C-alpha cells in the first residue's frame, strides 16, 4: 500500500544530509504532502537533489529537523544547523520516528520491532524478517539495515516493521513505541558521539522507552553492561548459556520448552555470536505468534547478508571471506573465532581501543595485511605481539598479496574483517566489501585463464 499523498499536508520539515538515508526521506516526505527544504554541506550531494528545495533551512515555523544519522547534534560537536534547531526548540528526529507517525496517521495498527546492539543487529533484523515472511506474515525491514525507514511501504494492521536501530537513530525518537525490542550486546563503539560507555549504553537502552504491558524486551547477557540492563528491565534474556531464557547448548538452540533447531544446519549463521542472533530472533518470533516449526525453518533457510562473513569465492582451495561489516574489534573477533588459520586484511579508521581486544586470536593469523589511515596503529599492536604484518595501503594491494600468501601455503582462508570504519577510503563498509568481492572475482578469472 502507498501512503496518502496528503498525509503530512501543512507540515514543514528540513532534511539535512542527502546521502542514502536523507535523499529518499526527503522525497518521501514531499510525496506525503509536506513542505520540505533540504541541505547538504557537500556541493555534489546538493546537486543530486533534483526537484527538491535546496537551501539552508530556516527554523521559524519548522515542525522538525531530520538529520542523517551520521551528523551529530551534540557530541563531539553539534552541526551548526542542529545547534540552531536546538536553540529554536525545533525537534530533531530520526526518519524512523516519522515512519511511525505516518503509519499511525494512515490508520494502520502495524507493529514495530526494533533491534539494536553493538554487533549482530543487521543479521538479527534480516533473520527475523526472513522468519516472519516465511510464516506468511506481511513484513518490511529497514532502518540502519539499508533501506531508509521512511522509504518502507505502508503495511496494514497485520503488518510488522523490522527496524535495525543504531545508537544515533535511537537518540532521535519522541513517540515511537516498539512492541518488541532487542538489545543484543554492548562493547565500545561510537564513543565520540556518546561521550563514554555510560552514554552509549543510555542511547541503546532508549529502544525500550515507552514500552507498555504486553510488549517484549529482549537483552543479551554475555557482557556486564547488558546483564545490568537486563536485570533493570526484567527482560527476556538471550545468550550461549542455560542461565538465559533462550540459549545454545552446543549447536542446539533451545528455550525452556525444548530444542528449537540445530544451528549446525544453519550454514549462514556460523559461530557463537550468531547463536545469540538466532536466539533473539526466536524470542521475538515466538512473541509475534510464529510457530516453533516456522522459526526452525526460517533459521535453516536464512541466506545471510552481504559483508557479514560472506563467502565470495574459493580459488585453488583458498576461501575468501568478506566481513567488511566488521567495523570494530568485537565484531572482528566474532569472525576470527570461526577460522583456525587465516590471512587477515584489516585497517581503516580505528575505533577507540584499537585491536588490543583481539590478542587472544592473534595466533590464528598467518599474516596481517593493513590498509587505510590507521594502519600504523594496528601495525604497532601486531608488532608488539609478534604477528607478521605488512602495511600495504590499499585494498587492491592487500587482496592480491593475501591471495599470493594463501596460495603459497600460509593459510586456507583470506579474511577481510577490518576492525575499523571505512570512511577514510570508501563511502561505507558496503563499498569496501563490494570492491573486495570484485577483486576476488578478477583473481579467479585470471587464474582460470
């Protein structure tokens, strides 16, 4: 279904940041009848906003400012337009908030499910949407996952929105209520935006704000801050241990009613971290009324997501794994544990704490090939721990040298799991992963010639 063309008639919005989130949001608001001005500090992005009212927004009479998630409104320093909005008392909102308002204005009672956490939220969101769709329920998934929330279709009363929520998006909600909400785990990330871990945890906890009796809160209990949050909320808990409400015993995912599925049959969900993701999806699916059989079938048939331990090719027995989504050390650790020996490609914009948390897995690294701005930071850690490494600068050079080393017997796996953000060399982790995939294909074609 489409949203009514006059749904937001008479309302005025400004959209700042015209990337893959902001531009579709602006166009959808116009299609809903709103008056919209748009702005981006980048001249090229402004030029792409064809047909929109491109100008610096004025705060007088503005109903809300919609900031793209990556633009700060507080720390480390508020964007000038955000500062002007705060001074004028103009609400700064996420487009997820506007989706919720649009759905309710359109008269739909569709339910909203929110998923957050430092790692695993994309997989859990996509897996849950796959399970629910397989059970024949109307579902739409997006948010931080890729599709801007406001670009999702209008669902009827029986519909379910699966929304991946970043900490940035959670800071900009006002009325949205998630009838089921998941907080998977917490490890240091985005501390420049939240000040410290306590601020980051507060942002994540906001996913449970405004929940009412009968709603579901799900929290992982595999790290200390998440356990504290679970205890405070009295939430349904998930983890790889029998202390939780849903857990994995070996490869058997189960709850207190018994075994749900053998995760060994779910080939797109390797590792203990994916057991947690599957547990969260199972807990929410049961709350939504999905049968245990449909949950098991959905987990087994889940195809996986690009850039999350994605197998992109095998050349002469060497497997190439694209884990470009691993933008912090904790996420990279979840990939490392799945392979006994590998050539690692890492680097980019390092997060606070660098790769020191990965030292337990360093003996598995046959060779580390480093790229990007903060390669010297990673190199210092590897050197301190005696890990062979090379600073090769670019992903193209790293992929070629990784293939040569693996072909010569260093390891049977080449793992792109950067433990760093990608913004220094790429438009995002997805472009980085796409380039890696293309380079592996080029190597395969060359070797087959």
